[in-house]
C-alpha cells in the first residue's frame, strides 16, 4: 500500500487487520517531524483506539467492520476510528487512578490516549473517536 497524506480504509474486526493499519499510519507519522516520544504516544493511542473498536465495539464479530480515516497536515495528524457497535459513554468508564480501581483492568487505555493526544472527541453514540496530535503539543 502506498503512503499518503490522507486515506480512508475499512478493515475486518480482527487484531491482524488492526495491527496492519496501525503500522500503515505510523509509517506516515514517522515522516512528519514528531519527536520519538510523540510518535510513541500516537502509536499507543491509535493502537488502543483500534483495538477498542475491534474488541469492545464490534465484539470481534467477523460481520462488523472498522472504518479508519487518516489525515496528515502541516499542523499534525488526525485519525478517526469508527466501529459498528452500540457505542459507550467515556464518562462512565471508571477513573483508573482512583484507589478503588487501581487493580481493575479498565480505563487505562482511555487515560493514556488523553495523555498523549492533543484532542480526543467521541461521537454522541460513542462508537467513533477522533484523535488529533498537533506539532508542539
């Protein structure tokens, strides 16, 4: 697949397809001037969002797809990930840093996405997330 400053793909709800698209995105990101730390954070956030769409959104259903829209600009990168699931409310995910949740395996990915990206926005339904990372932020 050729690299491009923008592309939209639809993938199967399986981890192999998810990893393939993360690698494709990171090939482009690696050429954008982001620091090593920022590239690490973008990879982590995109991997988490794609994995969540496959696993939690589409429940690994082979009948359901995940749509990924990638855009690169002089300002940074924008990645939109949408699954065919019922969605969720991010505010309902327990705070993984609260004492009572420290040993629970939920919420860490969302926390890391918020930490590494400049902006995260969820659709009202909760089955689409937009990740943005701007240079210098």
